[in-house]
């Protein structure tokens, strides 16, 4: 797994963002490498000396958040990666049964630091934003996006949100041209309020979500709908496909996703996980419905060898590089470079159970 944090030392009195440079330093927030050995590097920048317990060549051009008190750096934007995601809060107002990042009560306001990081991003970057629920801090979030995109119109954002906090007052703001660079990844787990609300553990969530979809439609916002496959909703996926095609035909994409064995799902795995190889029919019907009705649909977090040949074109190699792994047998698979593989924390017995293509 690729490390996202490293132990570090700095004499600065506060957290700061810096971009780690090899030779050329062309921004006030850049730091330049002074020394690098096998497992340690020394950098100099506007906040003085920074020692990181990692060799410089692993970090060149990364944008990092230095936390002197915690004694570590966090790699906010890894150079050359297409999988950079910024965590804006760990608070959330839902408690989804399979949440991969269970919410916490505390909120650490890092918006100013994250804004600085975004302004240092590589040209043309797509930056992910997640939580917790980012729109619990909607005014700060939208202000950050507006500032960054006004200075860096080459950037774009993908924001994971539970869609519970958009209001009619947001329509004009989200209609502004800058927000054409922002896509919202919003989960919908079922076509009925009963099941969706049970999965997200919030009464009324389904109804509130429909209101948000109305506001986002009025703003011509870009929406990626997300559905995690669970034992509870597998059989209802064809109904959900019909629901999406009738009520949400304006979405940019419907992403149907495999479950992650982390967070709440780890202890509930046996009651949540579905091996689609054992019962592919509901997914088959849902994909056909979506395709027939013109809904762009994709499968995330799903190994290609789990799918009948006719359905492999729906699959996206979606698992981020830092948390992706393959089975030893995958080395003999000619589809490995196109395959999502597995999450680093996927159950070992399932990882061993693959059939190379
Ligand atoms: S054998 Fe491995 S690389 Fe090939 S499709 Fe299956 S999981 Fe993917």
C-alpha cells in the first residue's frame, strides 16, 4: 500500500502546506530538498527546516500538510496520481450500514490549508473531496471551490456528498460557470424510502435527497449517482434502474459499486457482502434496464473475472492506487492492467479465489 503519511519534524509553530521540490522553487509555499538518504530527507522552505522519514525521490512535487505537533506530514496531493482526495471533515449526519469511514464528532477546520494545497495542484488535476459529509460545512466548501476555480480554472473537483443539505438558495450559486468543473458523487441505495433510509440509518433521508436532486437539476449540476451492492438491495437493483431512468435521467453516470471491507462493513461483512458470481441476475437486469433507457452506467470495485464476458465493458479500474492490490494469480491474467483488482483490506479468502482471464 502506498503511504499517505510519514513521520516528520519541523520547528514551525503551526500547521502549514508546502510543495516539495527537487531543484526549481517557484512559489512562496515551496520547499527545496537539501539532503536525502535511504529513509530520510531534509527540506528547506518558508517555514524553516523540515525533516521527513522518507527518501526525497518518493515525495518530489507532492503537496503535503505538515503538522509539527503531530510530528508527521500528510500527502494531500501526490505528484502524478489520479487518486488524490482531500478529507474536509469527519462529521456526518448519516450512519450508513457499510460506511467505510465511520463519522466522528469532532471537526478539524482545514479549509484554508486545503485551499492552499489546491492552488499548488498539478495542471489539469481532478481533485476528490470526501468526508464525513462535506456539505455539513457547505458555505466554507463552496467558498473554497469558488476561490480555487477562479484562480485555477484548469482544475476540476469530484465531491462525495450524501445530498442532504442542498437548498433552493444554492441554485443560483451552483449555476455559476465555475461549478461546471464540479461533479457531485451522491449515493442512492434503493428506489423506496423504506430501504434507502434503513441503509443510511436516517429517517426521511430518501425524501430529502429527492429535494436536493431537484435543486441540483435546476442548477444543471453534474451528478454521479452511487449505489453500493448489498444483500439488502441486490434484488431491488432492477427497480432502482427503472427509478433512476424515470426520475433522474439527467445524471452524468450511475456507478454501481462493490463493497469495501473496512469501517462499519468490516464487522458486518457476512450480513452485507454479496458475491455477484453466485447471483448475477439482478445486476444483469439492472445494467440492461439502465442501458436500454440511456442511463450511462458503470461498475466500480469489481474484478473483471467476477463478470460474464458480455458485462466486462461496464467495469472501471476504479480502486485508487494507494489502496489497490491483486492476487498472486493475477500476474498470469492478461486483463490485469484493465482490472480494478481488490481493496488492500479485502478478505484474503476472496482474493485467493480468482480465475485469471
Ligand atoms: S485474475 Fe486478477 S487481474 Fe485478472 S480479472 Fe481477476 S482480479 Fe482482475
